[in-house]
């Protein structure tokens, strides 16, 4: 499922994503790393990492994690 090019998704940082998932920020940061078995889809801006809340890729990742 792909979203239209004009779709807008809220951009959140690792602290906010952790808060929304009721998980520590450190866990979120660990799950972004390439060594994670199923890394969280993210946007990289140099050393900064952001997430598209509500995007199909993040939603699909959450569904995969919930089915484990």
C-alpha cells in the first residue's frame, strides 16, 4: 500500500515515538540501527532520525511487531 505523493504524515523524533508506543527512547534508538532484525522505518537527516507517524511503512512495521 502506498500513500499519494501529497500525503502528509506527522514527523516525530525518537522521544515522541517512544512516548506514543509506551517504550523507552533508548529502545526506539536501538531499533533504528541496521543490526536490528526488523529496523523501524525512519528518515535520516545526518545524525538526526525522525519517523513519519501514520505512514503506511511505519504502520506496517507496527503490525508486524504486534503479530510476533
